[in-house]
C-alpha cells in the first residue's frame, strides 16, 4: 500500500476538522492537526501549552518555528510513516518551505491539497454557532474576523504554491456533510489515491 500524504485547507468554520477526520479514516492515516496538538498541551498545562495559550488568547498565531518543530516531531512518529493528513499546517509560505525541506529530506512530498471553499459569511455563521455550542471563549466576533483576515492574507497564498505543482483540489465546502465528503473522495480518487475502506 502506498502512503497517502494530504493537506486539508480552508477558512475557519469550513468544516475541515470534521472532513479531515473522515478522510483520514477512509485512507487509514492519522490526522495531524496543529490545533488539536496545541489544545491538548493547553489542557495538560505543559510548558508548550502555557506558551500557546498566552499567544492565542491575544488573538495571535503561534510562531512558525514552534509550529514546524511540533509537526516535524509528529510526522516522525511511527503511525505517520504510512501517510498523514495535515490540518492547520502549513498555514503560510515559511511553513511550506519548512515542510518541503522536511519531506524532501525523506524523499517524500504531498500527494494532494484539499481546499474547502466556503464563503466568508458562511464561515462566520458556522464559527458563531460552534462557539455557542462548545462554549469556546476564543471565538469572539473580533477574534473570528482577525483569524479570517490572517487566513486570507497568509494561508490563501500557499494555494498558489501548491496550485503551481498541480496538487490542489478545490472542493465546494457548502452542502451536507456527506455531500462534501463524497466530493473530496471523488477528487482524490481522480488522482488515483485509493481509500483503505470504501
């Protein structure tokens, strides 16, 4: 079985966390979500967690060096040797270079970048709903707007880099959960990427 290396990208509220889990399960690969790693460290009260909490509480993003080091460590673990799905990383041009260098050093590269395309107002509505349901204190209107601005200015440009490599699959992120998942599977299938469990 060949390893499948994926990246899922989309604005906050695009559903990439949910879709990422479904896609990873279908391909038998772990989800490597920087957000999950950071949140777990915050809950455990680790040194990394305290650092990350102070940064995110201020509405800022964790520095590239810190994020890249965490991802390199995670991708070096045994379960990620047969492939992985990255969620939340790389989120800017510097991190793309970090990832390229790391994967290139192992003779690897990404197979596909799944872009969940969701209009900004739809993202905002979804995040507001999630904040209410989950009681997430970091999802204030100001923080949401700031994160979407950062996504548009920093993350959207990485799609040009990956687009030039011909590996971006732009998926309509509006519709039912199942509809969106099927669109992703169809796009990956068209690339010859086979699921473990259909």
